[in-house]
C-alpha cells in the first residue's frame, strides 16, 4: 500500500512540558487504525496535525499529492440557519464546482447514512444525528483517509453499531481516536498508542484491540525486566566506583563512561515506567446483606406527552448489577433517577430498605462545585480525608487519582473532563453505599481508567444501576440489563448483545412494514401478470409463514414476561429464562429471513 501521509520528528507542547515529541510514522492507503492513549497524551492535537488543521512546534507533515483528507471533530458544529442539505452543499462548495453535481453527491451520501428529511434544520438534530451529518459532510468529499476524533460521542448503542458496520464496509482508510474498547475491537485492524511509556513515544502493532493488549503487556513486561537488569548493573558499577580512588584509576576510562551511560539509561527507563500508572478506584460498600435493597413494581413514566417506560418490575439485592439500555431519548436516565428517588413514577411503587445508603454519579458531573480548588473539592475541611476508617492526607489521596501536588490549587473548572470524572469518583469513594447509581460514568475516561473502574465495580459487594454506552464494561459487570425500546416498552435481557439483537430485529420489522404500507399506497401502472416463480411447496410455505410469525412473536412476549418474573427469583432461573427468550427471538429472525427470501423470489417476476 502506498504512503498517504507521514510525520517525521513531530513535537507539540502546551506550556513547559511537551504533549509528545519526536514522533515519526506513516499512514498508508486503506489502513484502519485505532489511535489511543491516556488522557493528556495529545491524541486530539496529533489528529489535528495529521489533518493539517494545526501545526507542530517542530518536525514535518507530508501529504501525498492529490490525496484527500477528511476530519470529523469531537464537537459537531454547523453554520446557523442551514438545513441538512444546506450543510452538505456548504461543505462541498470548495471541492465540487457545479451546483447540480454538489446536490447530487450530497443526496447520495445523505441517503447512505440514513437521512430522509433533508429540509430539517440542522440545529434541531439530536446529538447522534448531528454526528451522522458531520460524517456525511466529510464522506461527500470522497476522502482517501478519514480522521475521526471520538466519533462515538453522542451516539447511542444502535448508532455505534451502525457506525461500526459503515466503517467496516468503507473503501477509504481511517484513523479513529476513541476510548470505546468494543468499538476499537470492531473497526480497527491496527492500534497506535501515544504514550511516553514507550521509547519512541508510541506503540504500534497490527491486529485487533485484543491482540494489541497482549503485545503491549509483553512489551511493557520486557521493558520492566530491562529496567531491573540495568538497575543491577548500575548498582554494581556504583559500588565499584565508590571504592578508593586508586582502584578507580585502574578502571578503564571507557568503562567509567559506560557506567555513566547506564545511569542515564536507567533514569530514562524509570521515567517511562512511572508514567504508565492508573487511578486507584475502590468504591466502599456498607456490607449490608438485606436481600431486598430496592423493589420496584409496575413502574411507568411519561414526559412531554410521550411514554418512556411501562410495567417495569425489579428487585435489587447485594451483588445485583443492573445495566439500563436504550436508544437516545428512550428514558434511561429518567428510569435511573426514578429508582434513585429524584423523579416519581406515574404509576407503580418503589420500596427501599430502611436507612438505605445510596450514592449517585450524575451525568455531566453536575454535583461538582467548579468554583473551588481541587484540594477543597477532595477535602472540604482540613488536610485529611477518612477512607475505610483510615485518615489519609489530601495530597496522598489526590495522588491515588493521578493528581500531582501542583494540581491541588487548580480550580475544578480548569480540570479536563477525565480529571473531573476521577474527582467525582474520589468524592463518591468516601461515602459507603448499599446502592450505587451511575449515569454515564465512562464519559471522558481513558482506557486505563475504564479498566480500573470495571474492576472496582465488579468487586463492589452492594447493588448498582448503571447507564453507559460502553458495551465492554456493561458485559463485564452486569448480571442483567433492562432494555428500553424508545416507544414505552421495556424488557429484561441477559446481555447487551441480546438486547441489541432484539432491538435491531424490531427496527428492521418496522422498516419492512413501513415499506409495505408505502408500496400499497403508491399507485402502480397496470402490467400483465407474470407467472410466479414459487414452487407449489414454497407457495404453501409462504401462505402459512405470516401466521407462524405471529405465533412466534407471541411466544417471545411470553418468554419476556417469564424473564421479568425470574428477575426476582435468582440468577439461575433468570439465566434459563433468558436462554429461552434468546431461542424464541432467534426463531422469529429465522422466520423473517425466510419470509423475505420467499417474497423476493415471488416478486422478482411481478
């Protein structure tokens, strides 16, 4: 593959310390790369340099002549007062001269990414559809290489799955900055990590994210072994050099120079290994063993004249880890806050155990006082915090969350999103809880912090309810999930994948029914009927399949109710009920696939 873009010796700094320095690598046509790194490593800055939107302090960026680069930023901004089609035409005005050609290209791309109403004002779009429009605007320029900065931000899980499928089927190469591990696993064939823990400032390996993790672990283990070996050599050389001067004069000058170089090598290795730490998250449970911490019966809630959920039945016990899933706007956060007590259900009731201790992580970290310093936020009174009956100095407590002493006097408003998330978790950890409520806790966290959060939540002995788009974390920690369909329906599922399959299958059925309704309402020119291509046996199957589908879908409803009932009966009963539900859903999918095959065959001559 030919080289599209290369950087040589690129360095960028904000303030006295560089984000990265002396980076050199190439990007070739068709490569699909996941770009990762800890918070503050400079991933977004590097992406802007690659896109030509920012300049390095030193080093060079070289783009192959005639190569086209697209860039999708984290925040999706459009000129005011434009509708969806206008945004596309505005984006193409410098690359396509003819107005008719611009409009044709815009409409083709908008259709590919799912837009139907092209006259809708862009400012009325939801976060997920704004992201789709940003992607469409860059796709219309027909890039050879497309650069994405956190493209899953604002996308719900169905939207993320759509983006995965779209990227996997694309013809262009891309570089994706993301902390979403499941998304990385799905779309990247190569991983590039920006991190000062590596000798060249980055670590690059082909293979998917899982392969990368193993190779990274092997590399760092080898680097640690090398550090230990060099440390031993330096210790021996230091002992010898510390002997009497006469002995040192017999030592060859070159050996003394080697000893000095070893010391410098050890200092560099120590510096690299010290930057690969992660936050120390450890949520404290009260140890309470009350079986029914929270029980919800037949909850329903409507907002703005739209039903969000109905008939929800739950029981939360120690060890229950419940995930809330659904498309954007389906009411996940409302359900979480209803269980917490901030909202009252329209119908149904919630019974909480007496003296129940609940702790909430709010989406957007709204509980933080951004006007105070980090030190004040961590420790409002004095210099000591109390954690698990231990007194810890605020500087030591801050260090556990990767805050150095220089950060203590910084205002909370000046902290990055990831730093604010770690601060909020530090505050929560000082409050022992029976029940944790977590609303999008993974936003702005880098992968090392996500892994620590995942481990901490897995070990939490109380109950928790979590809203998140991070499938990897949900699959690792959740004992069950509640899936909202965005139309008022809700059901319990065993895994994120099971809910996604059910949701996407329902969406496809609705689209199929809508298409059939449109076809029936559209007048068709009379034509001479042609013989059907279905055999007698296939025609009999086609005539019966709709009734079989109705029966199969009714059975899915029966098993969904069974899962709801099993939710309060223990994990074994729930697992069995979920398996039965999954088998029933698979049967519905099988019947729908066969129906489509027969219908296409029948209609091919009509």
